[in-house]
C-alpha cells in the first residue's frame, strides 16, 4: 500500500505582466507547487473567494486597482493571508507601506526564479524545514550529550550539560518536536539525580572555600561589578528567581540594545532569597552576615526581615573591596505600577559620578510563589514552556525592560543576574519534624528533623556545611534534591493536592542552582 502524497501548496500570482513570468511559474511548478496566474486584482479577489491560497504573490504597480488596494481588501477578508509584495519600485515609501500592512516579504523586480523560490520556501516550508533540521541535529548530538551528562564531575561539566539541555528544550519546543522534548526531559531527570548526589558530596567543601569550588553568589560583585566601576555609572540588576531558560526567553529582547556576554554562577544553599540574594549583596555567607550584624539576622527565615538591609550590605561590600565609599542607589521593585517613579529616581541618581544603580525586580519571584495559590496563574503557567512565555510577556512591558533600554540609550553598562531559579516539583517527600521547623517546602531547619526517605534530601546537623548561623541545640538541616517537596505525614494529601506541580525553590537542582549572570554592553 503506497503512502498518501502531500497536497501541493497553492500559490496565486497576480501581475499584469504575467506572460513574461512563465519561467518563474514553471520553476515553482517543477518543485511541487500549484500555481495559478492572473493579470489583475479583481479577478484575483474572485479566485480567492472560490478557494483559499497558501500564498499570494502580488504585483504593486498594476492598471486599475493597485496592489496596495488589493492588499487592503485581502486583509479585510482574511487578516492572516500570507502575501509577498512584488514591485519595480525601490522607493522607501513603497517598502514602508507594504511592511506596515504586514506583508510577509518584499521582492523588487527583476527577480530570478531562484529568488522567488527562496522566498516561497521560507514562508511555506520554513517551519517544517526547521523542525526536520532540529530533529536531525538532536539525533546527532544525543549520544554525546547523554555521555557528557553521565560523565559530569566538575561544576563546568554540569553547567555545560544543563545549558545544552536548556538550549534543546527551547529549540525543539519552537520546532514542535514534542516526542524529542520528552527525551530531553528524561535526560534532565537523570542529570538532576546525579547533580544532587554530587552537590551533597561537594557543597560542604565549597562552603569551606575549597580552591576548586565554582563561582558562587558571594563572588558576583567582586568578579563582575567591581572591575567595571569608573566615573561612569554602572547598573547592577537582579531579576529575582529567574531560571536559565527564562533568561534565554527574554535575552533576545535585549540583544537589539546590548552586546550580551553570558556566563553562570552557582546559587548558595538554600536557593532562597534570604540566603542567595543576601550572599550576592554582601559577598558573604549567612553566618558571616549574622556575625558582623547580629541585629540583622534572626531565625524567622522571612524574606521581609532577612532581606531588609541589601543596600547597606552592598555599600559595605564595595567599601571592603575598593577601599572607598562607592555611591549606591538601591531600589526594590515589586510592581510595574511604580515604573514612572523608579525611572525618575534612577535618572536622578545617574547624575552622581561613578554611581552603582542597584535594582531588584521581584515580579518573577512573586509570579512563581503566587502560582501555587492561584488556580488562574497555575493554568496560565502550567509548565516550563508556559512559564517562559509568561516571563517574556511580562518583561516586554516591564519597568525592568524600560530601565535597561534607557541604560543602553545613555551608554551605560549593566551587570544582570538572579539570585536563584526554581523547579517544577512533582514528588512529595515525607518529613518528621517538631512544630518549630521552618515552613519552606524545599528546605527545613528544626530540631529532631528527618526525612522518611533519606535519598530525597541533603541532611546535616552541622550548620557549617551550609554556612548558616549557629542554631539551637539538636538543630538539623534538610535540603530537598531533584524535584521533591517536603510534606508532613499528618497533611500528606493536603500538601500533595496543593503543591504538586508547583514551581518551588530552596533546594538542590540545576534549575535552582545554575543561574545566569550577563554583562550587557550598549550597542553603538
């Protein structure tokens, strides 16, 4: 039994000199396209009422109704009709009008059959060609990618594999390759498992400043901000709780305005704002902050109280690293309703020579937290791809984007990063704890604390393993690995129903720990 043949794509070519285009028509037909040719716009409109066309090649300069008028009528009948405008005019006004009316491409006569075929193929076959190429490239890369994931033993190894998997997620997602996306997801599950085992073994060494540790949150200001201090202002921007794939979704919007140099850092544990963001602004682990500022640190594990001194921590760190007082303007932005005031204050701060404009945008974190509490947000951001789309949609209209574009316009450099990422949690892990245990679902501190399944969490009784301030006698520390979240045996069903399939953070996973840091240099 023979396979059914694919129906030929239908093209309508409208041109008052259609007889002169016979070679072009034959060239397209020889490549499998069905081409109807007509010499005036009115007859073309009549043909389009009888049967739809996949693409219309429309001459702009015809007797009677000109191409632009025919285009207007087409657009009213079908706003999504694909159209290529063909004209003898090279005037900018003609091209601008055609683009303004959303033509899919623009050709200037004389054109060769090969030029026309190139445009037709891109418009009609582009997505299927990209899908086929993406599938072929992934198949060619799969064996090496799987081997690299299995053999990863260093921070750079794990970051390279995770970054490549994120790139494949994005590329295969754009190509609509759902089956191959499941393969990528399977590789990610395996990577999380080996990553968790590795971090549990290595992190206590990193916390004690092992020479082979990766770049951590505490290193960002020293490595990226301080070398760029000068008489010109520099921006230091933190988009709270932003995964690498979310950054990759918004970075193309910035590429129009900046040259982007991207690398990564590892968030400190727990991968939560009170620890990771304080580590960025202070350049210190939590135990060092608590020792030098005992009044700033308590056992509440509450962002509102523990992150109340980020500006002062940054000022202190810059003084410690440079030996001088560096002027700092600090803003924490929770809502884009503050946009006009934020931009006004930033513009005022820019008048100070050598100022650091430190901005924290909390929208991504608020969206991630709010998702588990809101059925509507849970539906809108139902998976990683939807979360990326939502993040990009916010960023395009955000105060953050406005501020960054203004920085580019003024010629100011930007260091942009995040404190930690998040992970879509699927599996509950039962923990036994007293009532005084902290409430976070990806990490817990408390007395007599233990996980029913030890493989689901990093457990320690030594606060120095996490560089946390000394706790009460008998204090234990649990940090979830992979995509587990902690539940109590008495609230097992309630927590499973409420938090399964939620984006959470605080634990050990590539999504939470391996996060971007980018240097943005304005384009001329």
